[in-house]
């Protein structure tokens, strides 16, 4: 452990006694409680270790102060979810990739404002047989220990079902719809975020960071014209579920939804190029179907059960609205491809269709833009280039202007300016 780093970060006066609850049955969530006082100082995780002892595996996080943690189990695949208050993970990039005991791998990051999460992929069914927090560990740190014990499938299933039942009792309140702006409302959706890094390059560049930076540039460019109200599904490194991204667009009564991504293919360094996707029940090709399947697993990566996004109006109205909305989506996608043609390397089939969950809003024209492949050095160099990104943002802004040109013509400039 990097004890010296902890000594610089911890105020000993913040460390207090705590109460620990051990859960040996595995039925339902397990809790380890600590004092969360002193919120002015962030909680820092500077070291993680995994210890294997027979049928038991112990996962330990060294923290700058005690926290309250919640553990729960999920199936398909088998996972252990650890929910924490917001934690800054100061860990090496390769942390969590190696199998150890009952843990195949684990990932961590910001799950929601004020909340962080660790998601462990389990190699075998296991229950939480103990959770403790030692507030007086070496170097004045707080050591959170989670002990896992191998169990039978039926017992794991029972614990996972109990976890899901308890989670279903907590319902989130829907935000009130925003007041409709006279200008067209555009929602930009930087893909992934927080605990879900998305794709990554060989050099450790994460999709979530690249697309957020690009989306922020696009937002500034569109807002600078004064013609649009521009919202973001996320403006920092935080996880947003697929359903919440769609709901954000619908609650804002968005006129256009643009989801920004960057793909990666293992062993496919020669594969490169930009692609624009629109939603469809049936994918236009096998590659698009596989990509949509991967992207639709974003919630599972963060430890959330993936569910279909329901519509809240009659089926007939949904079908009629969806048909018109998809026509608009196709129209915008065509404009995007045309704008990109002179400045970007396009995929051999640049406009494709697939059943992306994030494009499921039946009343919001929506596209998903894959800017390129992080697995391609040529694409990655472009994605990291300020000059190229500036050209791309200008091209996308021009496509947006052309998309809304008929509306501006009908309403007149005064109707859409601030």
C-alpha cells in the first residue's frame, strides 16, 4: 500500500469508530457502516488488494476515512455490487483486470452524483460472508474488507432475487418536464461515463473521456449561435443509465437527440471510420446488431438490471409517431454523413440501423454517432487532434442548421432567437 500518500491526505481527527454488520447468510443486501462526517474532505481510495484463502476471497480497499458500504448480488452474469459514497479512486489503470479467487475482474468509478460503485464479476457463485471497516489500519487509513465465500447456485439465486426485490421497492421520482423553449431543443448524449468506461485504446485512452470532451465542444458551438437550447445527459464523468438518457430527452421535449460514441475492435487495427446509426427493430447488418448488443449492455456493466424502455401512450399513437420520428432521424443522419464526407474517413457503409436502447424515444429524432475506432491508431490520432475535432464540430453544427432550416423558415428568425 502507498501509505505515504495516505498520510498526506488524511486528517486523523476525521477517523471515528464504526459499527460493522456481518452477513453470513447471503440473503439480501449486506452492509458495513462507518461515520460519514467531515464531508469537506473527499474520500480517497489509494490501494486495493485481493486475498485468497481456500473457499474464501477477501477484497480490501484502503480509504482515507471510513465510509458506509452496501453490497448486493446480481445474476446473468454473476456479480457483486458494492455501493459507496463518492470516492476518488487513485489506482493504477490496470487495477481490476486480473482474476483472483472468486473474482474474475472488477471495475469502479462514479455511479451517480455523490455515489461510487465497484462491480465485481464472479467466477463462481458466492455470498458475502463478512464486511468490516477497520478505522485504525496501517498508516492511519480505513480498511474496508469484503469477504466472499463459495456457495451453491440455488443459494446465490435466492440472494440475488432478494436483492432485486428490495431494489424494486425504491422508486425514483420522475423529474417534472421542463418548460418548452421557443428555440429547438437539442440533447447531446456523451456515451458511457463513471463506472462504465466504454471502449479503450491500447494506450489507456477511454471512450467516456473522449466523447465527453467532444460533446462539450459541440455544445459550445451550437449554443454560440443562439439558435438552440442545448442540454447534456452528463457534463462530467458520471454514469447515466440508458433509460435515464432517453427520459432526459423526452422530459426536455427535445427536438433532436445526438448520442456520441467511439468503438473499438480487438485485433482489428485495420478497421476504422465514422458511422452514423439510427434506430430500427431490425439491424441493417450483422456488425450493427453486434454493436447495438454491446452498447445495450451498458447498464449491466454498472450493475443495473437492463429492462426495455416502456412507452407511455397507446400503441397506435406510438407507431404513427415513431414512423414520423424515424423519418426525421434518417433525414438528419443523411445530412450528417454528407457533412462528414469531406473531412472524416467514413465507414464503408456510413449510415446504418440497429436496435439501440438509447435511440428508443418514439417522439424524439435520434442518432448515434460512432466517431471512429480507438483500436485504430489512425482514428485515435484524429480523435485526439484538436484541429480534427474542431472540423467535426463545425460539420455537425452545419448539419444541425440544415436539419432545422425548414422550421426556421416557417417561424422566422425572431421566433427562435433568445
